[in-house]
């Protein structure tokens, strides 16, 4: 059986990338770190990370992360698209879609992904 890739943008597995996950407060300064999570994979438009917190589909989050060999902090809002239980107890895999990510940040992610794909094909 052939699986058809539905994503418009390629997604790559990541190592050594973590994301700070915040739940937005009612006031922009009222954000509180919920968890620092390992990123499992990344695309220009979203990511999947492993979390201990119980997040819910449709929930809005604020994310902050830095790509390897970069000093640029990427900040974006994201909507949870899916939550799935992992085989490891007490962990969830969270898939999010970025909302309002800046063009410069998106290009940085795109270059990171292209480099990872190139390295994987060698």
C-alpha cells in the first residue's frame, strides 16, 4: 500500500531542538511557560513535539525555539492540530500548525529543512 503525502511542505526529523510552549494569557505580558519540549519533526508551517502536559485539539499556543547553528529566536503562535498518546507512558505527541510566523523565520526554517534533506540524501 502506497501512502500519499498530504503535506504541501516537507517535514524533517529534528535532533537537539527544543521548543518552549506557552499558553497565551488575557494580556500579552501574561504568558507562562507550560513546558519545554523536544521537537520531533519540523516543517515551514508546523511541528510535532513530545509533551507531558495535557494539551487539547484546537488550543492556541505561543512557541519559542532556536534551530541548530542559529542564534535567531523563532517566536510564533500555533494551533494544535492533533494530540496522540505515545508508547511511552505520560507522554503525548502534539502536532501544531504555525499561525502568523514571520517571513524571515519561515525562510530560516526552509533553509534548515533543505540542508537536512540534502544531508539525508548523501
